[in-house]
């Protein structure tokens, strides 16, 4: 199955606040990946991560930026085949903001329990439905 994974969540916050959480290095470290060392919302920027000893070291690059509307990055692992892309799209709905996450290319990864689609799906539900909501101080 090569269908992208799509998750949409309506947050009780402004586009500006959600955009800042998606693009500010320190804030991303708090809700997205604590191993994040360096990030800039610039096309072509290669994320830097602290080596935490995991055999699944991330290698990500910013692929798209549309100010306060869209940020996307590649999602690959050092030493493993496969490449995917994660796209975050924001849209205002009154005083709330809809975040649409699309994760393309999950089927490109090797057959390994670490790369199972269900693992990514559960991860995104936790990252966006719990971690980001907690970071934004929005009740779950």
C-alpha cells in the first residue's frame, strides 16, 4: 500500500501560533523531536540531530516553505533505503487552525518492524494529538 498517511486536526489556536510551533527550533524540540539540534525553515536546510545511539539516525531536509501555510521535509534514515516526505499544511477556520499532515512514501522503506506503516500512524497521532496539543496548552 503506497497511499500517503493523512491526519487532520483542528487546533484552538491561531495560524501564527501554530506556524511558530512548527518552525521554531526550540519549540520543535519540545513537541516534535527532543534530539533536534539545529533547524531553520529554509528550503534545502539539513536538520541536525543529536546522536542518541539509535540505529535509526534521521536525515531530513527542508523541501517546501510557504510562510504561515506550508512546511515540508524529507524523512530518511542513514544507511537505510527509502525516502518519504512529511508535509504540514495550515489553514485558518475562524479563530482556530486546521493542520493537515500528509506523510508520503511510507512504502519505500525496508520490510522491518521499525518502518511499519502502523508505527508511523501511531507516532503521528501521538506527536500531533498529544505532544503538540500539550505544547500549545490545548486540552485533549
